[in-house]
C-alpha cells in the first residue's frame, strides 16, 4: 500500500500515469492473465465445487423427501397402532365384563347348589329325627306295655299288696309321662 502512495504522489492523475505503450501492454496482459485465471478457476475450481454443492443439494433434498415419506409412514403406523390398541382395550374390557358375568353366574350356581344340598341335608335330618322319634315311641310303647303287663300280672296274681300296687302304678305313670 505504501508504494501506491508513492505512485500517487509522483503522478497526480491516473490518465497521466498511463502514457506510454509499455504501460498499455502491461495493463492488457494483466487483464488477459486475469481473464485466463478466471476461466481456469471456473473450470478447475468452481465447476467441481458447484458440482459437489449441487450433488449435496440433491442429496439433502432426497434425504428430506425420504424423511417426509418416513414421517407419513410413521403417522400411518401410529394410527394403526392406536386403532389396534383401542381394539385390544375394548376386547379386554369385554372379556373382563364377560369374566365378571360368568363369575357371578358360577357364584349364583354355587349358592343354589349349597341351598339344595342344605335342603336335602335338612330333609334327611328331619327324616332321621322322625324315624328316631317313631322308634323311640314304639320302644316306649313296648316298654309301657311290658310294664303294664308286669304291673297287672302282679296285681292279678296277688303278689302285690295294695300299697305296693299303688307305688307300681305311680311309677308306671311317671315313666309314661316322660
């Protein structure tokens, strides 16, 4: 930059500085070299860099398209998953309700079976008690009859006096009253 100041101080105007032909040749050759340099840069550097950038842009665009497709597929799968989950929950609720209903039916059947068994046992117990009452009654009648026969035999045969016969009859009446 220092030499530009020196150059500017020596030549006050740029048009005066470019007087001779050698300066024009220098300027022309510099411009020509600059144009050649730009063409070389464009063909050797810019084209490959622009190609890589275009390829990268294409790759990114393809990746974004793939991502959008995967998002759509994911949304579809999520909807399918949620519908299947809702169906499973509905099935589970139905099975639970069915199980509860079946459990209530089984409990009701068990209660009914227990009542029938209770009724049968009660009837059997009543029948056994009635049989024992009949047996005890007939045994009591037999005992009473035997005692009556014994008492009357003693009275008839005169083995007993009146006081002993009264005691025997009172005992017979006490036995019969039980």
